[in-house]
C-alpha cells in the first residue's frame, strides 16, 4: 500500500512528488500538485446540490460545506467561504500576467483554485473558484476516509 496522508498518519509534507503521482488520478495530480486548471464546465460537482461536505482529494482536509456552495455561472464549483478559517491558505499568484489570490489546501499545500471579489449575491461577496477535480464530496453522514478509500480504488 502506498503511503496516503488521507488514510494513514503520513504527514502530507513527507510525500514525494512521485508518491503523490501514484496516489492521485492524473487530473488530480495536475491540479493539486502542479497548479493546473480544469477546463470550465468539465469538473466534477459543478451542479451538485446534495447535503454534505467537500474535502481535499489529496489529503482529505475538510474545505467547504455544501451550504457554502452557490451557482456562479463561471464554470467551476463556487463557494462563498471555507468551512473553517484555517482550512486553506492564500497566496498572491502573479502567473499569466494577472495578480490573483490563489488558494491552497492547509493540509497538503495542494492547489485548489483562486478567490475573486465578484459575488455580491452571496453573504461574503467573494467567490472561491475551485477546481472540482481537487475536491472529493462526502455525503452527509459518511466518513471521509471511507469515501476517499473507495475513490482511490476506482
Ligand atoms: Zn489537502
């Protein structure tokens, strides 16, 4: 069994790039570990409205509640706030000739997406524009480890 920060007690920071590569789906690896972006409209969970929570697909860290999700029309799953203030970290991203606020998972430093101040229809006014591929949805009442274990074996 490969070491898995989401399923055993391996600190996420201990994992090498090759270990992440063997653990994650290719698309998950490209986004979480190489700061890629899924094409708009193609990511999982875009239109999901079920009760539950969204966790990091890399390390299982809880990031968002379904109650924080809203339809932004931007083509990526959108949330107006994280579940806890320390769930994610933000960094200034100046790639592609733009200055944006990048979000990374506080549990594994995986790339999630960007934050934009363009959601006046929400309680916070901000949009967390998240790659659905970076997330794993855990239905209400289910355990993230069970869901991720099944996902890893798909
Ligand atoms: Zn993570």
